[in-house]
C-alpha cells in the first residue's frame, strides 16, 4: 500500500478518534492521505453465530451489545422482526412505550454522536460534557424503568419487559420541557462557531448519488439531502400516526450531518410528546409461549435506528432458535464510504469525517 | 579578566574544527555545518577585537566589529538558505547527498 | 451545651469574621514587610560583599534570585494544573479534582508521584541519547525566559537592555528541542507532531516579532522595566494604544505554546499526542508541565508588555507590586483556560494560511501605521492627549476592520439560515428522492 | 597565572562547551546528534559574546544561528531522508585533519608574536557605555547604510533564490546541470 512517496500510519486500534477498537491503515504523503485500508474485527464476538444456539428471547441481550449506544433501538428491531415471523401482535400500550423508548434512545445516541464529533474537531470535551448531561438524564430514565443504563434488554417479543414507574412520567416531562432549549443552546454554541464551521463545512462531502449507491442510511444519508426515513417510508410501530418532520442537509458535508442530528433531536421530542398523549391503558406485554417455535420462514425487517437502517434478517426452521440471523448494521455500511471520502484529504479532515459518519464498533464487528 | 589571547585561541581552534568538518565530511549538510562553525569562529574574533581594541577614540568606532558580525550573520543566513536548497535539489537529482558518490 | 454552641451558625459566622479580620491585619503587616523583595537580595549581596569577595557575593545573589524564580515557577506548576483542571471542570459542569487534600489541592502532587512511579519506556529503535535529553532540555528555555520579567520596581532578575529580544531568542530554542523529541521517538505520529510544531513556530514567530517590534517602536526601548515605566509615565496601557499588536501577540503566542485553538502540534484527536507520544511517566509529565509554565509565562509577558506590569491605578502603593503583577498574569492564564475550554481546534493549513496571508501582511501594515503615529507624536510633543487620540483611533480602526473582515469573508458565506437543514416536507417529501438521478 | 574569578570560570565553561560540542560535531557519526551538538556550540559562542559585553550580538547569534539556521539544517535533513542521516568522514579526512592542525599551529604562532599589551580592553572600559543597541543602530543606518541596504537586498535575493531553486522542476534542473557540466 505504501509507495516510495508515502509512509504508513496506523490510526487505531488504539486511537482517541476511532471511537473504539477500529483500525485504519493509512498511506500518508505529508499530511495528506493517499490511500487507506479499514481493518475491522477487533471487537468481533460472533453474535450472529451464537444466536443460532439460543432461543429467540435469549437473543435479545445480544442486540444490546451490538450497537451499545442504541440498545433500545436494536432491541426494538429484533423484537419486531421476530414478532413478524411468529405472528405475535403486541398490545397497543407496548407499541407506544416502544416508540417512546426508541426515540429517547435516538436522542441519547445523537447527543453522543454530536459530542464526539465536536471532540474530534478538537474542542476540549466541553460540548461532549454538555451533551452527556442530557444523555445522562435519559439513561437515568432507562435505569428507572429496566434497571440498566446501557444494555437495557427492555423490549420483549410481544411487548416490553416492565411498566415504567410513576415518577418516570414526571421526569420525562421535565426533560422534554428543557430539551428544545438545550438543542438551541448547542446551536448557539456550535452551529455559528467560526472554528467549528471552518473545521466541518465542506469537509467529507457525500453527494446524494454516492450516498444512494453506497447504500447509506440514517443521518449520513439525510445529510446529503436525500429525504429517506423508514419511519415515513415503511412505518412500523404506528409511526404513521405521529406528526414529525425529516430534516435533510444541503450539500452532505460533516456540518450537515451534525445539524441533521441536532434537528432530529427536536423531532424526536415532538414524537415523544405525542406518544405520551395517546398512551393507552392496558397490558404492556402479551403472553407468548416460553419456547417460541415459528413456522419455517424467513423475514427481513428494517427499522430506522439512530445510525440508519437497522435490519434483522432471520431464518427459522421450526426450532426454538433462529436457523440463521444476520444484522444489517448501519455503521458498517456507512463506513464503507470512508475510503472514498478520506483519500486525498488531510488527516484532521479524515478524523472529522469519521466522527460525522458516527460509527459504533460494537455494531460493525458484531 | 581573560586576555585577548584566550579568545583568539578558542576562535582558532573552533575555526580549525570547522575546517576539518568542511573538508573531511562526506555529507553535504555536514559540510554546511562546518562552514557555519567557521563563520562562528570569525564572529568570535571580530567581537573579541572590538572588545579589547584600544585604538578607539569614541564609542561609535568601538562597535565597528559588531556591525561586521551583523553582516556576517546576514550572509550566513543567506548562504545557509541557498546551500541547503542546493542540497535538496542535489538530493532530488542524484538521490544522494554524499559528495564522494556524486563525483563518480 | 458547649457542643451546641460550637455547632451554632452564629458561632461559625463570628469565627469567620474574626478570621477575616486577623487575616486582613496579618496581610497588611506582611505586605508592608514584603513590599519590596529586592531588599532581601541586596542584603544578601552586601552581606557576602563585606565578609567575602565580590565574586562570591555575585554568585550568591544570582543563585538566590534564580532560586526565587524557579520556586515561583515550581509553585505555578503545582497549583496551575489544579487551577486548570478545576476551572475547566466548572466549564464542563463537573467538579474536578476534589479528593486529595483540601479541595483537591494536593492532586498535582499525587499526579507527580504517580507519574514518577511509572515505568519510563524507551522505544527500541529510538535514538536513545536524543530521546532522553529533550524532556529535561525543554525546561531551560521555559525557565530562562522568566529572567527579564519585571515583577515590581527593582525586582527583575535580568535587567538587560535587550529584554524583549532575549525572551524571543530563548523561546525560539524550544523549536529544535521539540523537533529532537519527536524525531528521536521514531514514531510517525511523533514526527508529524514535531514537523507541525516546527512549521507552526517558524511561521508564527514572524507575527510575534512584528508585534514586539511595534512595542519597541512605541516605547523606544527593549528593556522590560522601561516599557512598563513608559506606560505609567504616559498613563496609557500599550494594549489599548496598539490593540492589534496585543491581539497578534496573543494569538500567535497561543500557536507558539500549543494552546487551544492552535494546539495542532499535539492534537490528541488527530495525532494522539504529537511529539511526546512515546514518552511515558514523568518524562511526559515534564512536557506537560512546561506547556503549563509557558502559558503562565505568556500571561506574564502580556501583563508586562501590554497591561502596564505592576501598576494598577495607584493600588501598587498599597499592596506589593508583584501581587498586582501576578494577578494580571493569572488573569491572562484564566483567559487561556477559557479559550481551551471553549474552542475547537483549527486545522494546520488553516492556521498556516491565516499566518502567512492575513496575520503577517496585517502586522506589517500595522507596523507602518504605528511608525507614522509615533513619529507624529514625537514631532508634536507639545500637543497634549495626542496619545489618547491615537488610542481611540487605533481601537476604533481595529474594531472596524474586524467587523468588516467578518462581514466580507465569513458571515455572508455561512449565514445560519442558509446552511441549516431543510425539512423533507418542504422539498416534496419522500417523493423528492426520485429526483436524485443517475442511480447505478 | 590566571586569576580565579567568576569571569574566568565562565569563560572556561563556555569555551569548553563550545569547543567540546564542536569536536562532537566532527566526531559523531549520527547527523542528528551532531546537529544537536552544533546547536549547543552556537549557544556556547553566544555565551562567549555575552562575556565580551556584546549583548545584542549574543542575542542575534542565539536568534539566527541557534533558532533559525539550525531549523534550516533540520529541514534540509528531513527533506533528504535516510541517506542523509550518517555523518561519516570522507577519504580526505586525514588531509582535512592535517590542514586543521596546521592552521591551529600557525594561529598559535601569530598569537604568540602578537603584542598583546596594546589590546587590554581597558580603554574600552573608559568609553563607558552600557547599551550597544542604539550605537549599532546608528552605525548601521549612518556610516554603513549602503552595506546595510546591500545586505537586505542580498537576503531578499537569497530568499527568492532558495525558493526558486527548490521549486524548479526536473527539466529546469537539467538545464542548470548541463550548464555546470559544460563549464567543466
């Protein structure tokens, strides 16, 4: 890879801005990246193979560990896939609760993504800490409900595991009241900051054609100006009943991806408010057989996770465990464009681009 | 008070070392370094004569040696820039800056 | 009963009041006693001169003065890192170090002990000699540059006529040291960091020198004491008279000492730690200590060159002047911490462009403007308040130019409403996706 | 016999630093290490200038030699990688050493026959000036103004020349090279 004019540099597996154990082998000419190889697999835990040995319910904790920053969304995607293949219909209350938790998780995940992006651009962790403030409150809500902050394991096939306690709603309402102000605060702090604009504007531009050809999804796709959101395109969990907008970027640079995430937080707040209004009374879970044995079939179910299209492809053979399960990890697919984006750019720009694509290594390696 | 002799001694030894480096090294950059050391020795001589000279009537003339050193510094900076640019150019062409390799 | 009294809030208030009174009285007497520290060094000098030779007296007084400066710098390094971490923690809605000692004050000490216990790793392919020298050698310029700083009247260690040039020359010695640190590590990150440092420092030395040149031009001297005296004689702060020089010096110096927003030499998110990536234990700690010391040194330089040193509207007659000087220094240091806690980092090419295409031409033009003003002032010295007039003109010019610069170059280009995301509904919903052509 | 005082001790120390590090530059085989020693030698010479009460020149030496020319050398070394790291002697080094020793010997002879009594430096003490900067400035912009202007032009040309030499592409170089060969 390295030629006579270049030298080799290993970004990672231990590097502050690869967000985990992810390695990029770069051929550099001075400060310019000439060529790069992405090497994944340092966090591989072979979830997809392991899940063939466990029952459908036992597989839910694995999905927590795939995208460990968006455990709720991953739970949701998996449970919806299994419910579709096993013809389980969750009660209405469970569906609305799922929407609330998935959107809360989206806010938490976007806060983390934007905070680390600003840290990658060189801010000394102050915006990260600010964004952690909201994330902490959301994680508190998770802990109150299901006892865990990060690996929630909350969704079940046919509903959710627990009913949220009474004080949950009060705290959630106060959080929803202050979140739009917080988002405005970040916009004030960063979106008009000269240095931040200089670092992210026109850096790592993804054209809409490239984005679609590389099968990008999530904020990385919408930052390029392509209005594609599975919550609108293929609604699940009754998303068609909620009134919300899809923010899309202008030219597809890192700044646009950052701003799309900030705007999506506001939209998620709107969704949660509506969901709280229509939250019906009733059961939070249906009774399903202890060992669920769906008919031999295959299903691909996709949901809109915080990082994009999160798909679960499950094949069953009539047994209590999936015959084969595959996770379409949005980070992994979004990452595939990094080589094109970073080649020819400088090292700091590549770092910002990587941060704006927002990868989670647990999901890439599974 | 050290006498002028001591300074001249130090300067001449320094000059000799610079001469040895400039003549006896293979590397072009080393040769430039040797020349810089020689210029340093000359500066030392000029300044020590300016300090110990007794033929001056007024203050201005006593500092003529300092002015000489300033000009030497200027020339040294210019010379270093040009010489090192030439080194880089020679390296690009011959892929070496070894003097004895270039003659063959 | 007694126990109840001691837990009474009234008792606590009373004792706090007494303590404050005692503290004020003690502070008054101590400040009277320690008003001019140069008395002590003179006493030592005379003591040795009477009993021993001149040489010994000279040596003793110079060593004592150097020890004074070194102990101050050591104190700064000990408290400074605590201050920095604590203040940045406040910015980041955290508490900061609060476990070791009262308010966590002993945290730097604990850190130092921890760093000393750590193993010093030397890479196998490193140039061992050059690898081991820089962490120690980098202290030399950092300490030496404190020499001509005027702490108060009669209180500068090196009262030399080339003070500004001396500080400038000595601080330029850090460049090769940092380069050798990076090169000898035989690590690509370290090499990148050291080459970045060298390129940055060489570029930003020019604006620094030009701003210092305009200071020398206005005051007509290179001596720190005389610069401070000039400001108090003309009752104007140089930072107000030539605000652009202050800005240039401040910005370029942050680039020279690797502080945010210009800390690209050790950008931790890009090249991890830059030139000191391979250093471990106390050797890395030394590099960080020098960085902190340099930040405080920058504060001292700015407060003596631009903020009138130890003078503060007559307060210098009441409290010891060096206290005022240190207060100003700490103020600048806090400003640096504020910058560090707030801003992201520039990119290397952006900084280089700014230095060569904006800062250096602007500094040269500014230098000419200052030269014209100074010649006018010296030729019409009978007119009063000419300096004040030019101060007003200079400040308004700088503000106007900054406003115009922002107006022309950036705000137009990046108007917030133009670069904000749109909503999908406004561009036709999901149907708009079909307009994206040429899908293979 | 030389008197023991601060001045003499400082002279001994600084001249030892200068000479030993210069010898190190000549002896050590690693170019980077010899560059490091060269910087120390420059600093030693600057310290000797301080002893000779030339404060401005000492600072200028520090700025230009230790701060700038060393950086230029560093850049040159970094732009000519790998092959340039060694600092070995050429086959002429015996000849060079002989030349150096001969030169030193001749200088010894000169110094020994020099009538040193005229040059005591005491008369300069009588001139009694504390500040060399303004005097040097007066000289540079008065008596030596033409030389000063010429020096500035020389610097400018050197700057432009260095840039144009390094930036020139291979074909330009070939022209220059053929001209040089033709002269041979």
